[in-house]
C-alpha cells in the first residue's frame, strides 16, 4: 500500500500529516525575525501548496487553497490557482465551498479573471438555486464581491428570484447583493426596481432594514427618482422602533428633501418630536444631522434652532471626546444659519478652544469668526497668542489672564500645524469686514509684531509673508497709522540679526518704507501714548536709511533667480532717495547739496554691486536707476542756487505723481466682456472704449453724489435731534418765565414732579486692568465696483482624487433615471456611411449591396 493511500485513509480519523493553516502561521512567526529565512519559508510553503493542489483529494486541496489565500494577503500573486478555486467551489461539502468562495472573493476581486468568471457562471447559478439555503446565501455573498458587468447580466434574473425566497436570511442577502448588481448593470435597476421596493412590506424586519439601506445608497446618486417613495418611507419612520433603521431612514429622507423642498414641512415636525422623545444619543445626533443635510433649518426657525443648540450642549459638555467633537461639528452648522445664537454660548466655544484635544480646538477655531466683536476681540486674540509660545512659558502668562477673566486656560503643547491655523485665524478675524472689529490699529500692529517675535523660535514657514501682507493692507487702508507702520518696518529691516529670518516678508517691509517715507517723516501719530518729542527724536532720515542698508552684507544672500527681494529693495531705495530730496524743500544751501551728493554716490556705488546679478530683474533695475541717479548727481553738483530742478521736479515725481489705492479682488472684472482683447486697437476701438469708460465714470459720479446727499441728510437729522435735546433741557427754565408762551399742554407741576423723582444709579462693572481704547480712524475701502454687482471669481479646476479601493464605486449610477425608457442607439453615422457607399456604387454602375447594421453579439456561456 502506497504512502499516499495510507494518508488518505487516516485523514477522516483526524490524523493528518500535512501542514494546516495554524502550522503556516506559526512558521511565519518563528521566522519573522530574519528576512532571509522568512523569504525561504514563504517559497517552501508556496511550493508545498502547489504540490498539494495537484492531488485529487479535495480535503487537501481546500486546505492548500486556504493557506494560499492567507499568503495572498502578504502580496504574493495567486492568479495561477484560479481554476483550482473552481474545483473547490464545486465540491459537495459545505466546508470546501466556503473555503472556495473565500478564495474567490479575495482573488477575483483584485485581479482580472474574466475567463474564470465565464466558467464560474453556471456554477454560481447552481448554488444560488440550491435547495440548501446556507449554500444559497454563501453563493449570494460571493456574487456580491466578484460581480462584473457581464456576470451581472447573466445572474440578475436568478438574484431577483431570491427576493421571494422562503427564508428571510436569503431575501436579506439578495437585496443587499442586488445593489452591487445594479452598480455593474444599471439597466437592471429599471427592470427590477419595483420588486426591490416590495421588500419594504416584508414581514421580516431585517429584510425591510436591508431594503432601506439599498434604497438609501441608490438615492444618494440620483435622489429625484425616489421622491415617489417618500410617503411609504415616512410611514416606516413613524412605525418602526429599530433605531438603526430609523437612522437610515433619516439619511434617506434628508437626501429626498434636497430634491423636493416641500417634504420639509412634513418631515421637520416629526424629526423634532423624535429628537425630543428618544434617549439614544446616536439617534439625537442623526436627527440633527438630518435637519442640516436636508436643509430643513431656515433662518426663521428660531425655536428649532434653540432646541438643537440645547441638545448639542449636552454633547459638547460630555467627557467623551468623540461626542464632544461631533457635537461641535453640528454646532458649527447650526450657528452658520443662526449667528445670533452663538453670542449666548460664548463660554462653551471658549472652553472648546482651550480643550486638550487638538481636533476639538481646530473645530472651535472655525466659530471664532462669528464670535468675535469689538468688545471681546482683545482677550480672545491675547489667549490665542499665548498658545503660540512654548508650554513652559505659558503658565506665567496665563496667571494674570485667569485671574481677571472668566475662562480658565491651562498650558497646552500644540503642533506647528495648529500654530499656523491660530496665526491665520488671528489675522482673519482682525481683517474681517474691512477691520471693523479692530479697536486700535496700534494694538493690531503690536499683535502682528508679537507674531513675528514668537516665530523666531517656532520657525514656521510662510508666517513672515502672511504678516508682511497685513502690514501692506493696513498701510494702504489706514493713512493715520502709516508713520507708526514705517517705524515698525524700519526696526525689522535695519536689524541685521533678523534679516535672514524675515526672508519671506522682507520685500513687503522695505516697500512700505519707500512708499510711505513722506508720511513717516512729516506726520506725528497723535494717538500714541509716547511723548511726541521723543518720537520725533528717534525718527531716522532717508539718508541714514540708505547708508545703513548699503552697509548690510546679508542682502547679497538674496540673489537667487526666483527671489524678488532685491528687485523690490533697489526700487524702494531709489524711491526713498527721491522722497528724501523732496523733504528738504526748495531752498537748498551748499551743505544740503554736498550731503545729498554724498548720499547719491553711496546709492550709486551700492547699485553697481548688482549690475551683473544673475537675476535679470535685479540687473535691469540696478542699471536703470544707476543711470538716472548719475543724471541727478550731475544736476546736484551744478552751482545754481536752490534745489536742483531735475531732482525735485523730475526724478522725484516718478514716485509721487499718483498715490496707490487699495485694489479689490474683483477689480479686473470691471473690464467689459464685449471688448475683444485679441484684436488690434485702432481709432474706432479707442473711441468705443472711451465711451464705455465715460459711462463707468458717470455711474461712479452719480453714486458718489447719492452718498454725499445721504451724508448731508444724516447730518441734518442729527443736528435737528441735537436742537430738540437742547430745547428739552431749556424747557423747565422757560416754564418759570411768565412772558414765555408754550405750545406744550403739560403743566409746571408735572415737570417739577418729574424732575423731583429720584435718579436710580446703575451698577457699574469693575474695569479690567488693561483696556484698549476704541479709536476713530479713516479706513479706505477697496476700489472694486465689480464686487457690488455680485461678480464671482472663476473657480479653480478641481483635481481628481485618488480612487479608494475600500469604497464602493457607484459612479455608474450618477444621474441614472430608471423611470425613463432606454434611448435607442444613434445610428445616424451608419446611415450616412451607407448613403455614401450607395452613391459611389451608383456612379460606377455596379450592383448595390446594402449592409445591415451589425447587431451586438451575444456572449457565449460555457456549460460544464
């Protein structure tokens, strides 16, 4: 008797001489410490499985296939054993079938096995229609995992028949598997959707729940085709007591509300009652989520919004961080619709903003925009700045804050990503509504300067560029702060130790110095707390700035080809020289001429160092301004009395002719669409353009006249109210005058009684230690007429996301309307081709042979 025969006889008694899956796993773990040994073990195991698959013993084959399925998860290619999978599936034993279907789900789903699936079709049909419901369920699960468009067409009818199976277990699996069939073969949805809908009336609750899941997923792609099911689904929502089924129904009905807004009036009261009656937190959250996703909450639904907020406060105050996070998400959605409610829950938002969980802090930051006012912006920004400093230094800063204010904040260790979010949010809330909430721009410049100082330790990329952009916006919009702003910029650009660290924003700082030097040297900031004389004494002249910049050797490190810093530096220094000359006035003496000539020579020698720069922009600007400054130097050295005409009336006017104004985002869209920018501009085109431009200016003039008239009207109303107030104050004195005739019917006794009433003093709040005084400043608006017309910028093209293998791709059902009949294929091209062939043959006098259009070939199914 052979050894193979002995092994076969002993196997039914539990005596096996082959390695099982347990042995394979133990072998992998024992060799896991050495990569070479592990690779050898994998190779030996695969060869053993290959040998075992060639035997006729199904028990041995199924065990080998199970081991190969496990090894496939390590990345080994197992496509060579696809036909052995069919052999194991065809076994009459259920244990073998289960292993075979497990292998099929894993192998056929990841690899292209169309040939194997073609052979497997009849085997699947046989198992689906089996008398054993367990085998039927196993086959349905396998079909759901490996279905292809061709297999979906062949197996669809058999799957639909399983919807009326006697076992609820099979009906539930069939409904769920049909969703995968509909994705691969959308036409089946048009043919068999009514049979799926009938399962909503099934006697078994699990089948109904599975049907609701399928319809919910289908409606996600095209909700308008499922609006007719709303009454039936609404009835299920009121009748069922299964919370998980209610959650799916809420998701489904919320998607239908987006297509049919009238459902809101029926569904919203029911969802509110459900939210009040249930004790399950998951159902409460899904009810709120249904209201938000279905856009049922309108601005006038204040009562519903308050109820939602009260429910969400329980989530946010919960110790469970997950509940706090999801509650904060829904809180943000609610407050975006009812912004007035967020003011009443400022403490909750502030506590969340200082939560130890970074995800909760990030979400709380999204609500700061709606929370900040001119009353609380200073303490909020102060606390956010504390989070940017190191954790060991936070405690000393927080001691004073926690004593004077309600909110208690603990030191936090935050990531660089969160620090960048905080800096961006601080700038965003301060710049909102054209700096409406900023109480004092000197305070705001101090905040920006603190961010720069803190970033010297954090070294976050992009902070200097972000802060310097705000310096520019403030300089453009607020003329009264320009003197203080230039002083801040000079402190930064003249500090050699910080020059390299300010690389991203250095060009903006030096541009501000050159642009607003005149305001800096001639204007005193009256709102400063410092003494004006001291401030004037510390101001630096343009000559001193040029000499100190020319001596900075660190600037030669900004010579990269794509670095615009030095190009802006050269232009700013040339501009600064012209404005410095203008500041000296028209009456120059010999000392002034000698001094300006010395400064000009210093600037020329400094520009000469960049005349051969690799950066073309730097080279061009240095050469151009060098030639201009040489002409200026020649005019300065002339013996004429007074200021050189070329310098003060020619060179300096290059930078003083037109002031720069803030430009809006949509200004470029003011260009009329009818103008063809590609065609040449001739006289007719110029005259047409002048006419369009004159119309635009006329509209702007009319608007300015209307604004002036409104301002005058408001001032007249205010003046009349002041006169009335003065008359009211003089009334008691006039009543005592016997020669004064009054039109008022009230008597002097009534006036005396009203005057004799005791005055109740209101309790004043205790002033805080440091209060930022609200100042009245002029803030220039953007020169942006297109923004008023509602013009929107062109959206950027969205990038395609990478396909996620763990998510079911249901894009084939996008926009698929199963209620419409399928359209006939367009054969116009074939008809036109046949007509042309007919004309050619007719010209040749040949017999005409008309070809019929090809019919689609039927796919052959191999029957085993």
